[in-house]
C-alpha cells in the first residue's frame, strides 16, 4: 500500500531565460494554496494527501501543470477555483476533473 492515497506534484520551475515555465503562472503560490487548503480540509498527511513541489516536469507549453499519483493524472489550471475543483473532485471524491486534464 502507498504511503499517501494521493501524491500531488506542482511544477514550480522558473526559467531564467524568460521562456515558458510554470512559475510565470504563479505556480508556487498555487502549490502553497493547495497545501493550506488540504490541511484545512483535514486530508493532508500519511495515508491521505501530500502536496509537493517539483522541478521542471517538461510540459512547459501546457502549463502551469501538476500531476496526481497514483493514476498519473496531469492537470493544467488557471486560478484557485481550478485548484479547489481538483482538490474537491479528485483528492476528496476520487473523480478526475476532465475539463482540466491534459
């Protein structure tokens, strides 16, 4: 059995050369928001949900991106409401958010 029910990785990479990257879309703030929200909902921790940063996930043109394991489900998002939907639907209820899936 996995240590976490869901392990979420947010790409927070910043490319110094100005090319496409997730941090240009405020990815660290969205990761921080997801961590705070999952803790507030009581779903964070062993056996539940873990939110982490990742370096470049190499999907820069589809960004900002995050990936949820298990299942290898990739999402792109715009704002906190998209993050809320991913948390509520996928992490709480186990349903993939098709409109945000890439």
